[in-house]
C-alpha cells in the first residue's frame, strides 16, 4: 500500500526470506503506486526487494502507463477473468532458482465488484492447463465477498496448491488445509500503514462517511506492517503441507 508498504517490503522481506528459507514470493501490488495502481518504476522496486511475481486486481488499470509494459513484463499478472482482448495475462508458469516450476493464477471475484467472466470456470480451466506442466499452482483470488472466496477454495480443493484471498486489506485468521490438500486463507492482509482505514488516512475516510462529500483519500503513514502467508508445498504432489500467517512490524 503506497510508499509505506514498499518501504516495509524493502526492509523486511529479505530477512523473512532468509529466516524461513523462502523459495518464491508473490505480492499483490495493485495499490503499490500512490495507493492505487502500479507503475514500471514501482514494479522494478518490488522485484529488487525479492518479489518474484506481482498479482493485481480491480485497480490494475489506474495508472495509465501500465498499458506500456503489462504485455511484455511476464512477472506482472492482471485478473484472469477480464474479457478476451484485455492486455496482459492472468496466469503463467515461473521457475524458482532451485528449478521448481510454479504456476500462478490471478482472478477477480464478481460479488459486489465489476461483472467479469466467471471466476470459477476461468480459474478451473487455467489450473487444468497449468497442471500439464506443474502441480504447484497458487491462486490469488481478489474479491470482496468472503463467501465467494471460500466457495472457490472448496471448488479448487485438490486442483491447486493454495488459494489466498486479497482485496479487503484485513488479514483473516482462517488459514487451513482443505481435505484434498489445498491451502486456504480468506485474506492475506495488507503491507502498509495499519493505523488507518485499510491504508488510507482516518480523517479523510471519516469525512467521507460523515458528510457524503467526495474526499481525496491519502495514504496513511503510521504503524507500518508486513502481512502475508507462508506456504510449504510438496514439490512432487503439489499439495500443501502447511500454511501460516505472517505479521511483522516495520521498526519494531
């Protein structure tokens, strides 16, 4: 979330990778540039911190320059279920430094969000295609409704290694391994300022709620934290061994 989130990534991610022996990092970056959208400079900044793939969501098109590089930068994904003809890609396969292939799928929900193609059918089809090359597949479901995320998790159980939710910025405490081996978490949370209203200055948001007058929501600055999830996946079967939540404070 904006520059505070990027600072947390720069200062905390390298240590976390070393502490847990992390092989592959996925970060949802749709709020990385000024709190909405992503730019080429910001993307490169996050890659230099140790991120391997950037996913996104409904704010992917907020910065006009995204159209200049999303077709050529394979490490940036936009939601899979945008209509055909939209620039970029919604899924891809990447190779870790150790030689393992990891499939990543990015998809938007539809409940209380823009009407896109069915996230269930499109993600199932993408997973089937990726499984021809690797059994390690991770899905970022960027959605508003908890029920939609949970339903997609059950629908894809055993077909993907993990399904992690994003979009609501508040980390949930429901991490689990579903019966057929898929790790699940409704929302990974936010890397950014937690003394805020989902990353925005409290006073700006309160003014909007109290007056119903349009207000510019600035990115907050205080109590910056990095939140996410740590996955342990069997490289042969693609099934998740464990999932645990991560919460680290900047300057703790």
